[in-house]
């Protein structure tokens, strides 16, 4: 089945989904983020088929979200590392974690906790305005056409 391409749309959400909108991609990125970065480790942790994992890893490398680095010559083996572009996508994943912890974790609570390096406390991501630094939610903004808007 041909995957729908959203990269040509004048929409930042669509363009982001073009890179990581396939359901396995964010899960692979999260695993690499937490240090699971070799093919067999990823396959075992996610329970994903080798074919799908190969396709997803190749796509994420092509999109410059991950980079492939050899760690063995015999047999040839690679590990996957986040690029700066991939690290920034992990910021997006932390926002998704906050939503998932709030709305889907149930009585058991969050499956994973995140300790902030700066203060050493267990914390979650909060969105703040880049200009005035106050909390920022979708209901606090007006959406205006930008310089890249389709005419």
C-alpha cells in the first residue's frame, strides 16, 4: 500500500506527520531516546517485524531524524542515534507523554517517569510562550497566516 505523502501541504502539522506519522516511528524514536539503539534491541522491545523496522529506520535516517553508526564489522552491524532534528522531535514526544499520562494511564499511573536533569525532580513537560514565558495552551492563541502560507 502506498503511503500518503503530506510534505507538499502548506501545513507544519502535515509536514511533521509526513516524517513521523506512521505509528511505529514515534515508538522507535522514543526507544532510541532512552538508549535502545541497536536493531535487535529495537525489534525485541517493540515486537515489530524485521521488515517494518528496517523500513522505518531507513525512512528516519533518510529524513535525517536518526543517523546510522557502525559498531561491528563482522558481521556488519549498526546502531541508531538521534540527530539534532531527532532530539527536537523527542521534545514533541514528551508533550505526547504528558497527554497520555493524563488521559490514558488509568489507575495504574504513568508507565515511565522522567527526571529533569537541572533540578533532579520527577517532572512533566509544560508548554510556555517563547516571548513572555507564561504557560501557553491551544486556547490561548490566535492562528494567523505565516510567510509560508499557501496563497
